[in-house]
C-alpha cells in the first residue's frame, strides 16, 4: 500500500501569510496527486489535480507542485475563508489513499 | 451543476448490512466513475470503491470482501452495500464523482451521511 504523509499536522497562520503544506508518498507516484480543502460539516472540495492543475473555480492563490514522492500545496496570501483542513490524495494505486490532513488555523 | 445526495438508514446494527443510495442530478451516470468514500476520526478519509457505467467495479482491497457497489441507470442512482458491519464502520459516508483525466480525481461530492453502527 502507498502511504501518504502530510506535514505539518496543524499550522497557525494569519490572513495575508504565504503558507506551504507538504505531502510525501511512500513510493513514487508521478504526478498522480490531488489536493482537497475541507471545512467543518462539509464534504472535501477539490482544489488541485494532477499535482499542479487548478480545478475550475478555485482561486489562483492556490497552487500545487511536485512529482515522484514530494509534493507541496501553497496558498500565496491567506484569506479568512481558507482556514480549513487540507488533504492530499494519490491516484496511482487502486486504494486512492488520502493523507491524514493538515489543519490550518488562525 | 452536478449534485449528489446520499440516502439510507442512519443507524445499523452490528453484523448487519449498511445500505446507501446516491442520487445524481445535473450529470448522466452513464459517464465517469461513481465512488463511495468514508471519513472517520480513527481511519481518516478512506476510498471504498467505484463503479463505471458498464457495471465494472473496483474496491479498496481492505474492504473488498464486504463491499458491493451497483448502478441503477434509469434512476441515475448508484448504491453501496457493506455487510457484516462493526463499530469500526461508523463514519460519514460520501458519494462522489471521479473524473479520470489526466488522473483520477473526485470533483463532485455529496454532503455526506453519518452512519452509526450500534445495537
């Protein structure tokens, strides 16, 4: 099984900050990596697919990069609505494993 | 806009079968893959399986022996059955659409349904 490890598990930041979240795969997954945002009581929302492609309707302050085993999600200038939990998810295997999540708080 | 809605019993007894249905609007179920995903504090977010309009299915190996996903194309619905449930199957269950290009990604989700396994 592919394991997905996110760091940090939690992060405190302020509006306007630049934030980076890291996701590491236990084996190479090419660009088969997606990022989601989840707010309390809501379903996850797709932000980035194929490591760096921005989902339609998602603000351009979100960006993704990486390939192989190491990936990053960057928020260039935090907005109040960005405080949420973020998950990475691999699509290289038929388990579609999610990371454990990174909680971004104030 | 694509909309998905889960429905089914919210309380299931141990050893019995969990059954959920997802009703899709705004898209034909005869395209894309249609998935079930669950989330619990203990296991995090876990993909359960998906079905294609042909009826072809794939399941998470950790659940494969207990899961069945099926389609009802005329009703634009797909369903999940998970048998022999235990308290560990208590979770929020989501249905979701899986787009395939360029990589599989879950682009539309239902609101989720909290299913509790308890006697």
